[in-house]
């Protein structure tokens, strides 16, 4: 296994390429593309099984293999745009350095105190992850592949076995690049029916320990085994060992697992002792904080390559660094990022595990925490800002809301919520602000001198704008959800509270980033295949036997190879034979001799190598040599 700080240091190793024995850093040859080289390493840099892989060498191979392609040009533009964005972030930070940040730091500390009160150490959440799943399933049918490097996926690799990973091959990599890293790599086509059947075998066993387990993908799942351990008076560690053994015996594949007080910790732990192992962090605050302190940010689900680089630019490489920069986070990255990162620093996450199908989206919301605010103008500016944020969230998720909820937290920490039902579904900032402002104004009247420290907006009774909603007759379907009769009333969430889980959006963003990477690499692979097909066609054309052309001799009419030298030599030979015949006939002249000689002389007088009649001239093939 690599060390925990490996991903955090990998960009540094790529960017600061060569260190001499005296510690002097040599300037890399393509300095302007060093960040791009790191980016091209792909989303699976943190995958297990890459111990000892020279990632600098891998990045050079990927860089050179893709250079000049549409994919490369697109990634280059994205990298430059990110560089410019980071420059703006650093410029903003330099401005903040000149200000008194004590208020921001105090607000962050107050938020940390609130979150600490919500910490739950009574649950045991498990994240189960099948080891090189697609490859493991293929090995069952083809055991001869067990000891050789192979991957699943042709254009883009979806899984590599651990032998292939030692060469730097990994999921999300273009197949032709993987072949350059490992020429002996065997690539198999995908067979989702086979993988789904095997996944169902694994899930049958998981359900014995938590009937409400949640699938995160075909080869991973979350479980909460707290109830199971309590009912059977079992130790969680032993229960997970038993579960993994049962999976191996029944399905013949191995799984790794992580145990923690919440899903965030469990997910990180499941990758620490792969393959076929398990790891845990004790349900103890001090142990969790120590664990998170040295953990590279890239190890956290929800922090991808882009966010990792942005955080690294201001000095946040490990989760422990978040606390030092807590006063800057909201101003540099926004309130949602601030809330997410503070939770990461504290090692907090969800403990409620339920089937994925139960997670049907019921609302889209955003909120902002700030220092005590009471001026009406400031409150309205804040409300407008939140409305604009919600518009972006609704656009990204593809929803409109029929009901709009306003949430505020007073300086006394009392939380109040109100809701309104606009005439139609809305998703634009102007409408969101228009229908939320009366709710805020009414609160100001109800609570004179109202001081707020949090404000949020949420759209519920969602309408999916991604679906056409057209019935059999081509008419748009009407909403079946009953509209709220009262335009304003206190709203309570399904669980009795308005739960905000910022990590969900960042996890989704990271997942989308990985999916986008896969799609772009697929384009690169297709581009390479087209180039290869064109090259093979040229080689086939060059290797194919050329059709031989022949010219008819104007003397003897026999076909001759279409070559000037050969053709003229043959005509010389034919004319020589004709002269000998003419000389032999001079002893017995015949009436036709003059005509024959005349014809022969006439033939000699003509340009050699050309047909003697117009018909022959038209019939003779053109010589490509002259075109």
C-alpha cells in the first residue's frame, strides 16, 4: 500500500520533476504543461495496487501519447482556465490577508461548535468494495488470467487487475495508452449481464446484515450494522470479517471493507487495506480527528482533481490544514464549500443508510451562515445572493419547484421556516427572490429587530425539467401533486427538520467529474482508433499487389509491360527482325515489296513506342507515369 500522503505529493513530484543529490530543483523541459501532466493522470490516481509506480513516467507517456489530439487540446484549455481561476483565488486571498479576519474565524469556530454537538459516535457504518470487481468475475471463467496483467474494457479501461496496476494501468485510462505502459496487457470486452448477476449474489449476503443496505455502484455498498451487532451481541470487526468470508466462500470473489462512525470514514477506510482486507477508525472523537489530520484531501469522497488543486493553491493539502484556513474558506470558495470542508475536517458524515431507491430527490436547497445581521438592506442582499445560488443548483440538477421554503436562524440559534406556493413551478433567481421576499418581510414584522445568523432557500414539490412529461396523445401531463392551500405556513421536513448535507452535492460533483473524464477519454480512444484504421487502410493499399498495365506492340501486337525502357527495347527487336526479313526478300522482288518496305520505313520514321494507327492509339492505356 502507498502512504496516505501519496496523492497529495504526486502533483508535487510531477511538477517538481528532478531533484539533484544536493537538493537543487532542475527546470523541467515543458514547465508550462506540468499541471496538465498531473491532470492527465486521471481520476483513479488514488486507486489501490499502484505501489511503487513512477507516476511521473506514467504522466509523460500519457502526455506524449495524447498530444495533438482533440482530447489533449480540450484538456489543455481546461487546465489553463483552472490556472486562471486559481490566480483569481490567490489574488482574492491576498486582499483578505490585508483585512481583519477575526470575524470570519469566529464564525467558523461557532459553526464547528454547532457541528460538534451533532456528532454521533453510536453507529457503525460499513463500506464494502469488491476488489477489481469486473476483472475478478472474468477470472472465474478464465483462471489462466489470474497471474497475468489484464483489464476489462476496450476503448477505455473500466477495471484492471492488480498485476496491471503495477505498470500504472488503471480504470478510466485509454486502452492504447495502457498498452504503451504494459505491452502484454490483455483487454477483455465488458459483460454487464455477468457482472450484475455476481453483484446480486454479493447483495444477497449483505442483506443478511442490513436489509436496508445502500448500493453506491455495482460493486460497492454501505451498511449500518449497529442494529445487527446489538441484536446478536457481536463485535462489529468480527461481524465484518464473517461477512467478507461468507462473500468469498459463496461468490469466489474478495471484498474489502471499512468501518467507521459514519459513511465518510467508512468509505476512506475501505481503500486502506486492499485487496481482501478491512480497516477501521474507532468511534472516538480524538481518534477520528487524528485520522483526518494527516489525510490528503484527495482521499475524501467529494474532492476531485480540480478542487484538490484549488485547495492546494492556498495551502490546504491535508484535511488537518482546513482548520488553519477556516476563516478564508467561505470568501474564497462559497458557503457550501465552507460547510463541506469543515465537516471533512471534523470527520463527520451521514449515519442514516437506506436503499438508493428511497433517495428520490424531494427538494433542492442552499443556505448561508454569516455573522449577526439585522439591517433590512443587508438581509435582502443576502436573500438575493441565496436565490441566485439556488437558481444554479436547480439548473444543474434539472428541477423546478412548486413550493418555496425560507429558513432562518436567529442570533439565539432558534430556527424558523416558512413556505409559499407560487402560481407555477419556478427556478429563476428573480422568481425565487420575488416569492421569498414577502416571507422575510413578514418575519421582520413578527420579530422586531430580528437578527439572523443563517438564511436558506429550498424548492420542494419538484418538477423534473429533464423529462418531457408528454402523455400518449402528445399533451403535456398536468401536475398530480396537490397544491398547498395556504400560501404561508410553518414547514417541517419528513424527518422533523431541514437537514442539509453539503457533502452530497460535492460527492455528486466528484462523481460527475469522473464520468466526464471517462467520456473524454473515450473520445480520445475513438480518435486513436480512427487514426489506426486510416493507417491500416494505407498500409493495406500499399501492400496490395499493383495491377500490371500492358501496351500492345505496334509491330507484332503482343502485349508488353507498360514501361518505356522495356517497351522501346521490344520495338527495337521487332524492327530488327523486320529488316532481316526485308533483306532476304530483295533477291526475289515482289510487287508488294516496295509497299512493305515503305511501310517498314514509315514505321521506322514514326516516333518509337507509339501505336501506328489511330484505333490502336485510342485503345492503348494511358501511362500513369506522366500524370
